């Protein structure tokens, strides 16, 4: 049954399996790495955030069919993901001290 599903669906199943793998990697980073490693919590958080944005890119590219859109739209989408990534990394790295000031809540 599984072989038939993989053959009949093609690329969608492979993308879905990649998304499941990325989810598993995020979970491993969040649960396993802090207990067995001396890596900082900020580094782990940035890695998990990076994997989440990778999932966003994969979902929008494959399941919302941006991969078939004109080149300008694909580049615009990739630029939006890059800007979102750097803004979120900046906000995350500022922690509790920089966040309220960054949001204008100080």
C-alpha cells in the first residue's frame, strides 16, 4: 500500500516526508540537544527558527504552487522570507531587554 501511495502521488509525498523530517529535526534540537550539549540556548533557538522558516518556504513553494509562478513572484517571495528571517533573528537575539524597545512598548 505504501509503495502504491509513493508512486501515485509522486513529488507531494516526498515534500511531505521532508516536512516531517524537518519537524523531527526541530524537535530533536529543542529536546535532546540542550540536555547533551553545551550549545547556548540562543543558538538552538536560532536553529529551530531557521528550520521553521525553511518549512514555510517549502509549504508555500510546493503546496501553494509558487514554484510555478513567474520568476519575479518567486524572487519576491524569497526576499520576503529572507527579510522575515533577519527580523525574527534580530528580535530573538535581543531577548527581554531589546524586545519592548524594538516594539515601542518601553
